[in-house]
C-alpha cells in the first residue's frame, strides 16, 4: 500500500482509509474485526471512526460502540503504533449532545470518552464532526441560506477550541486536529486564527466526495491545495449507489438502503440515469465500477484519501483492488462527459 504524507501533520498514512461507521449496527464485532484484519494485512493503516458511530441508524444508545469494537481489536491484536487512528467529536446537531456547541470543554470531555473506548492514550487525528454554524452538507445545499453570525463570538469559540487542541497536543492526547462537514469560509477562518495566534492548524477536512457528489471541486479544491489540507473523502461510492447494486431502483435485502430507504437524500429521479452512465464507463473500459470510483477520488489534483466503508469482507476486498489504480486519459474523458450530463444528481 502506498504511503503518503497527511498534509503538514508529519504523519504518514496509507493512500486508502478504512471506514468503520457500520461496526455495531450492520456489522457485529466479529465482522468488524474481520474487516480490520483484512485492512491491516493489506497495509491500510489509516482508520476513521467517530464517537457517535455506528450509523444506519444513529442511536444514542449505540453511540460509541464502533470505537469500543476498535478498542477491543487493539487490545487483542496490539500494534497501536502501526496505525493512524482518526475519530470525531460530535457537533451541535448530533444525537449525543443535541443543541450543545463544540467548545474547548466539550472537546476534551468527548476525547476522554473516545480514548477509553478505543483503549489507547492518544488519537492521531481528532476531528470536529460538524461546525457549530451548521453547513450545506448532506443535501442541505438545496435550501442552504447562510445566516449572519456574531463574528466576535464565533472567533472566541474557535479560539477556545484551538487553544484546547494545543493543550491536548502538548499532553500527548492528540497529534493533530481536523475538520469535517465544513465550509470554505469556516476552514479559512480556522487557518487564519491558527496562523495569527500560533495555535494548531486544522490539518484535514472530511467532506463527502464521489463521482456523484463533487461540491469540493471548486473553492474547496483551491483552499485544500494551497493550504495543504487533504480531503478525507467519505462516501466515495455514494453510499453504495456506484456499486450498481441499487441500479433500476431496487433495494436488495440486507443493504444500507433497506435501513435507510432514501440513502440520506441520495435517491432522486436523477440519480439512476447518472449511475447507469458511470457503470457504462466502467464496463466499456473493463473496470470494476467500485475501483474506478475510488481511483477517481485518489487521482484528483488536490490530495484526496478515500474512506472505504464496507459491510462485508468481500466488499472491502473489492474496494482494496483500487490500490495503485490510475485511470487513463480516455476513462477520465468519459467520466468528464458523464459529469457534464449529470452534474448534481442529488
């Protein structure tokens, strides 16, 4: 597995990241550990989780179970130092602390819980799951209307979080801090405050990105490249749509769509023609559609690390087949043509 630098953190990570968000809901502990074993054996040493996981669905009573499953794997297998583990503190709109903004105090408290469940004394990358201001992610773009904010209060809140992050880094409890579901303005503000005040820079951003969701391709891409802030791309297979298993608007038993019929707003009248077109590109060029989609993410002109979330070892094995795959110009040209025909299918 190719290893790459994680922005300016000084960390080196695998070019693919293991996603774990279904461990504890769609996958039991044994299945999660089987995926972990496969990923580790194949050199995927960058793993992502969150204190609110598992999803499908998210429930207060199951929150934290994914971290516990990872912690049990670490206790049984060892090798903590060979992994780069990323987790996230829940945001204002999430089920753990609904309505409560992320603050320095809540960040520390959330981290202590994650460390206990993960059975480790440090997290490599600690991410804020949602900005306190809210954002346009998860299909909120359709009625997104930025609101006026108290900039002084927002600045004070961000400064509090970054100051706490510095303390946590100094204590050895985290190695870097990052963002998730953030906007360009938010990321720029975080970076400005860090540079001005001598506080830790937000190292990465974890936003949705796939052939079907390319909001990152404009202003975010520029900021990511210039500021050396890699994208950790979640849902690179568009919650399974790009595998083709839902083609024709079907819902196979045992799939994520059986639990979440609209796949988080991704099921629209426009999405299946777009999926069919991308499946056609893969077929014409003799490519596995999952591997094509993942390789597309890895090949962007800004640093992108796809997060692979599978619900079976077989699915993960297929996805890992994207390792080292570089799409030739003729495939990229066909992908570009499909994107122009179906620019925003959900």
